[in-house]
């Protein structure tokens, strides 16, 4: 069965999402720009978690599924 071609505009949006997620995780501003300050209890790291999710989801859409390496082998 042939795989459907994904529109180039959606690939571009996924690539931009991956790039934004990586930039946010690397945080070149050294913590000056934070959506949620890390000092807030419990919710302080949700923005970093969302950025990592954006990276994994974008890479999966582009054909690189990194999450498959974390699957456990079922017996």
C-alpha cells in the first residue's frame, strides 16, 4: 500500500514547531524568557514539557519516530 504524501505546508509547520521547541529548550536567553517561571510549584516545568512534546510530535509527523525506542518489548 502506498503512503499518502503529506502537504508541504504541513511539513513546514511541523519543522517550524520542532525548531521552536528546540530553541525553547536550549533557551539562549538563559532563563530571561520563560512562559511559566520554574519557581512555581508543580506547574513550573510544564512549558518545558510542552516544548519537548512539540519536538517529538513534529519529528514523528516528519517521519522520525523517536518514541519507538522507549517501547518495552512485550512477551
